[in-house]
C-alpha cells in the first residue's frame, strides 16, 4: 500500500512538471500571461494524467505484449491514444471557455485550431509515453513474481533435497546400531542405554534442520561427533576422530548436514575396509573470504575406493554447494595411497543473508 501511494505521488509529480512545461509552451506560443497559462495548463494536465493512467493501465493488462500479436497491440494503443487526445482537446476547449469567464478575454488562452492541433499531438505522445511506462512496470512486476516463484521453488527443492538426504543416511548404520544396542543390553546395559540416547539425539537433531537455513560449523561438528560416537560403539578403538578448527571458523555458516555424508563415506568406504581400523580427520580454517574444510580418512590402498563422480554422497554435496553458492562453492576429492581426502571451499559467512 505504501509503495502504491508513493508511486501515485511520483506519477502525479511527473505530470505536474509536464504541466509547467505546457504552461511555458502556451505562454510562448499564444502570448498569454504566466498566470493564465498556469490556470489553463495545470488542471488540464492533472485531468489528463488521471485519464491516461487508468486507460493505459487497463489496456496494458488486457493486451500484454507477451500474449497478443504486436500489430494488434500497436493498433489498440494508437486508437486509444487518438481517442484520449481528442478527449483532452475537447476538455481543453471547454476549460478555455471557463477561463475566459474567470479572466478577461485578453488574458485568457485563445483555443485556436493550430493550438488544438498542437494539443492533439502532445496528447497522443503523452498517452503513448504513459502506456510504455505502464508496460515496463507490468513487465517488471511479472519478472519479480517469476523471480519470487523461482526462489520459492529453490527453497522447496532444497527442503526436499534435505529430506532425501535424511532417507539416504546409511540404512546399514541404523541396522548396525540397533544390532550393537541389542548385543550391549546383555553385556553392558549402561553402554546400550548411552548408545540409544546418542542415536535418538542424532535423529532428533537432523529432524530439526531446515535446508534453507544454514547452521554454524560448530553445530555441524556436534552432529558429526554424535554420528561417530554411535559408530564408535560398533568399531571400538578401530575408529578415531580428530578435528582442528580455526577460532574464526567456528561461527561460519554452511548448509546443514553437508559434512555428515562425507564422514559417513569415510567410515563405510575407508575405516570399514581396514582390519586394524583408522582415523578420520577434519580440518577447517577461514582464509580471507573463504572457508576451507578438509575431511580425510585412512583407506586401504589396494581397494578401488570411491571414484570421482560415482559416490552418491559426494555428488549430493557438490550439487548442494552449487545450489547454495553457485560458482563460489566447490568440492574436490582425491585418493593418495592409503589416504582419501575431500576438500570443500565455500564463502565464509557468519550471518544469515
């Protein structure tokens, strides 16, 4: 409502300026006094501003350029402009007669045929300019609505993507966790209870995440540590986790559950294939305007491993970074002998945009 009132005020202000120009033109062309020129031009201009505004607005909505043939639209606006200009000339003739009653005949504006022809031309030009402005405003509004719909679609897609990621949490992880809990109930009920609470906390935290709201890095680390604590019950001392995060990186924002599939891959394809087990290391640091995260794990050098472009979790991470940051976010992975490494690079944001 405020924007509509502001737009209407600017529209009338523009027409009042045109009225002042018309008054100056009348003063120069007819020799009428400044007061008589203003008395004739300003009310007539305001009247024509209202008539042009309403007429062109409804015609632009009834004949949009994208949905009607160009020739038909131009014809409609040509005859509409001509009709509006003729109406303006008729109103000008009547208003000139009224001005003669208010002023002396010498001071009043003389509505001659040449002056009427000039008003007709100016009226058509002003009507077409108003119509073009209305068309541009409607196209801008249509583009803004399309952009809003696209943004809403992206948010819905991200939410669906996060829900899909939740369903992709390794079913073997849940299956093995329940088996471990079942085995522990007989030999160590306390650890079984702790593992049950950790599993419940992990899924409770994932259910509270929203794809379009980023989380802080230290919150994402809590989720990773819960996941590895559950897996640690199954692997025991075969699984260790180390992390080193720079002080200025803790508060950086990133998409939720962006690290969990990387750690899950490290457990499943890395540590799970080593009889003696291994370690997962997470390094994060802020480098200027970028946040750099590295997840690496020990791996069997003789195993085929996850090849570039074939891991579902890695591809999912790449797509989510592209959707959230475009070309500013990237993920790369590589294998070096007994080590598998994944590097993430994304903008260092500390406040939700």
